């Protein structure tokens, strides 16, 4: 089978494959004992920038679960680290920035960094190792969407409602648009580095878009997410959590080939909102991963059934794999989806 016939590519660009492809956001990571073992003594972002380590971590879930895609082991803040921004991942908390971007002067300083100056050597090397081993299983490259990155960068770390970033949109729209525009260029560059090294699909993560009103999403965020994805040259998936009120906007005017849906909206209803020209991805509720298998099985069957209403369907979770997940549940989901 050539890569172009891979079920993931066909679910995005047709013809629809016989069985829905399946992969899991955060499939590589803390749910796997082999990941926890390999990561001992190495900080998260250092692991992402050590080619043979990032490659091995990427491949672990593919070997264990038999998923239909690998997702490059990285993080949404890696391109900022490559741009020289002082960021670390605090275990149990998330990305933490030494110098939050709060004022117009802060925005001037960070946007003076040239996004094209990102050194993608380590990333390209890791992608090369992965694609050599994967053969005709596609590798998904990814980046953070401008708003989700800004939600960390303006605040300085994880926050519940991203108040400072959302305030800046209204109190200083010029600074907001310069910052979001720069973040879009940085993420775009990171996607291009992964694409040029062999990733055959890309995904843009706007995990925190759900804290926005529809009006703010349209006015201050969507135009920048467009810049990150438009003309990327490989099939793309645009994912967000809590995007129900503006789900149709997640198509980015037809730029996205697939839209990732969270667990709140049944996929047949999502397909009706999105229309016939885009595929859907999701939307198993991560909470049910800790339910007894018969309960989870019935839920997965329902998700697959509802996904038939869309042009194409990639089975996934509605958000990333929770760290305490029993990996055997994920393997069982893959076996089930491949049998339906
Ligand atoms: O402590 C560790 O070992 C690293 C934890 C880890 C990080 N990125 C990671 C991993 C592997 C894993 O999830 O186990 C690795 C990671 N980060 C990301 C992905 C892409 C994907 O979900 O497939 C992946 C998995 C890549 C892969 O499977 O190969 C991208 C990412 N980083 C981040 C976000 C924002 C968000 O979480 O929604 C997102 C969007 C992904 C998503 O929505 O699941 C920011 C981030 N990075 C990180 C954290 C976790 C902090 C913590 O709870 O300890 C957080 C904050 C959070 O999860 O709330 C660090």
C-alpha cells in the first residue's frame, strides 16, 4: 500500500476507507510504562530535541497499539524554545514561561525574533528516523494554534480562563494581532519543518479555543490560524476543545481537510454543522477510558456509527490521552475500530 492509500489520508481526502482509521492525541507519553522508563533523567523539552529519543517515543504507541498514524513526539511550545524563548514544562502543571508577554514592549521584544530563524535540525533528524521505520504508516506533524500558545505565553503558564490573553485582544488589539500574527508564523514554520522532513499530515491544536466567545474567535483568532495552515501543502486537521458554538468556523473557510471535535457534540450533529466538504476526527470521551470495557465498547461503537454521517471519519479522543489511562484500553479500541 502506498502512503497515499493509507486509511488516514483517505479519510481526509477520499475515497473513504473500508474501516475508519484511529489514532490518539498524546498516544506517546505518560500512559505508557515504556515512555516513563525511557524519560527518566531527561527533561521533557530536552527529550523532544534529542532525535533518537523523540523518534523512539513517537514509535512506542504505534508498535504497542497498531494505530493508523504516528504523531510526532513534541510539544506546542517547542517552536518557541527553538526561537530562544525561555520556556520549561513543569511536570503536573504544563508550560511555564520565565518572561510572560504582557505589554506592547514585551510584544515588540518577542516579535523581533525572526520565525524563519528557527533551527529545525533536531526536529528534521527525528522525523527522518521515524518515517524510515514507519514505512506506509503516516506521521502527523503538529503545532499549537496562535490563541492556545498565547494563552500560555501572556499568562506565563497554564490558566483556567486565559483572562490576560483575552483582555489584551480588547485593551490593545494592535499588540494582540502582532503577537498572534507572530505566533502563527512560528507555528507555520514548525509545521513546514516537520512536513519537509516527511510528515504527511499536519494538525493544528487550539486546545483552549473554548474559552473564547464566537465573536472574539472570529475577530481575533481565526485569521491568525488561517496563516498557520493555509497552503501547507499536505492534508490538515484543525482541532479545538469547547468549539461547539463556532464549530463551522473551525473549517477555516475550507482550508482544513478535517476538524477535530471534542466529546461534547455527537459526531452526526457535528457533521451536519460542518457540511459535506470536510472530514471529522474524534470524539471518544477521555473520561470513559477508565470505564469497564463493555461501557467503553458501546461508546466507541456509537462514535463510529455517528461518524458515518460525515464525508470521512478519523476515530480519536475528544482531547489528549489522560496520563493515568490503562494503555490496554487504547489497544482494545484500535482492535474494535478495525473490526467495525
Ligand atoms: O511530564 C511528561 O512526561 C510530559 C507531559 C507531556 C507534555 N507534552 C506532551 C507530554 C506527553 C504526555 O502527555 O504524557 C506531549 C504532547 N504535547 C502535545 C501533543 C500532541 C498531541 O496531543 O497528540 C503531545 C503528544 C505527542 C505524541 O503523542 O507523540 C501538544 C500539547 N501540549 C500542550 C497542549 C495543550 C493541552 O494540554 O491541551 C497540547 C495540545 C495537545 C492536547 O490537547 O492534548 C501543553 C502541555 N504540554 C505538556 C503538558 C502537561 C503538563 C503535565 O500535566 O505534566 C501541557 C499542559 C496540559 O497538558 O494541560 C507537557
